[in-house]
C-alpha cells in the first residue's frame, strides 16, 4: 500500500502516523524536523506543508535508496554540527525523550538507542545491555538461538556529530550493521529502555494491531463520532468504533465491532463493516460485507461485495458489484476487480 500512499500518511485511528509523531515531538520542545523522503514526497508536502503544530518541516529528498543511515548524512545540509534525534518513520511510540537524553548525556556515549522488549526478537536489531545501560553487543535480525536478549531497537536514536561522521555520504548505509556494532565494541553505544506505547507499523499485521490498540484506548467501550459525520438513525453501531470526519453512514448499515471509518467515507444502505480499517474517501456499496480487512484510500466498492478476513485492498482500486474476495488477498493499487477472487494471493 505504501507505493500508493506514503507510509507516514497511513492513518492510526483516523490520523496519519506523522501527525501523531509531530505532536509527540512538539510536546518535548522539538521545533524542527527533517523528513528523509523518496517517492511520493509531494503527497507529504501537500498534507503537511512547511509547518505542522508549531514544528518546522524540511524535506530531504533521496534520489536513490540510501538505507537507514545514508539519509541521516544526506540531511546534514539542513542541520549544524550538533546532536540529533533520528527516528524511523514507521514507528508509533511515546518515548520519554527527556529521560532518554538524560541517560545519553550521563553515559558519555556517541549514540543512544531507544529499546523496547518484544516477543519475537528475530524481526529486529537486538542488544545485550550491561548494568550501566551500555550496549555491549548489537545483532541485527538474529536467529532466535543467537538473540542476546529481547530488547529490540525501537527505531529512535540520539546521535552525536562524531557518530554521524561515521556514516559515509553519498552511498547506501545500513546504520544497524555498519555503525552501531562498531560503537558497541568501543563502549560508545548506550541503550534507553522504553516500556510504554510502541508499535512498529512496517507491515499490515502490525499496522492493524496499532490501530485497534489505539481504538480500544480511545473508545473505552463507546463509539467515537467525529465532527460533521452523517449517521442514519437506523444504522447499527457496535463499539469499539470510530467514524471519521464528513463520513456518511446510510440506513441499515452495520459498523463494528473494531471498525475505523476514515474521513469522507460513504457507507451505503445495509452494508456491514467489522474488524476493518477504512482509509479516507472510500465508498462501500449497499449490501456489501467487509470483515477483518484493510481498505486503502479512495477505493470504490460496488453493491453486494464480500471481502473476507485478512484481505488488503490498496488505494484507488475499484471493485465491481457482487464480487467475492476470499481471505488473505492483496489487491495492488489502481486495479479494477470485476470477478471473484477465490484464492489467497496478490492481484497486481
């Protein structure tokens, strides 16, 4: 889905990830951020402009992939020879940045990584941490038997200029493989353990989990109706449920439980949506049934359509009337689906 819509614009409870991140950074006094962007940068500029919530936004454009470290070096044209906070764009976290900075400064490290304990360490960079919060070993995506702990790289780093100097300019650099292990071996890498809210939304399963955890926290046993939503009196609502701005829900429609309906969505008569994340400007035709899916931005779904658990319909897709889509189907952007899809897989 991220090649039709930038991942930073993916909604979590009807608000883009970057919007939530900007607000969190602003609460700690951050007044300027630099976005390392590649394709679809224009969509980010259109949404956020040059400032959001009092935070100045600059755009550092990559013309080819620079990995996880190269963009930090490229963006140095926008910041001075100073300590920076670098963050992965696909994390949603409420890290206490003041506490992280305090630990970093007291440790004398050249870099401090935010860490979070995870159930499956094989998907992340994992560390061994000593009693002084010093990282003594850093292993990127280890086999389970080789994982030194379950403390995973949470995707946020405080970097001193001397650490940034180690990132070679103009080439692809994987900072987790080329910089962090060397700093660890020199005793110059520290770890700050964050135990609060943290989601890596780099895949659809994690994206769903982040949305529904946020929904549960916000809804607290009720339905959230945002401003200017139009709701028929005969619609059936089951919480937890969020209906976004300017959404329209017609007679007999059934929403929830665990449904998030984006801005400007139109749910027609007797349609049913449950366990599903609906992005902005989606139209769902009458008598359609969607359960356990993700529906991308500006999708048009006809009448009497069925979409089953685990399926993902990417942005700008059109699904014609009476189509049945089985479980675990991924329809890529800008496609038209006119016939049933009875087997899991990708429609490209």
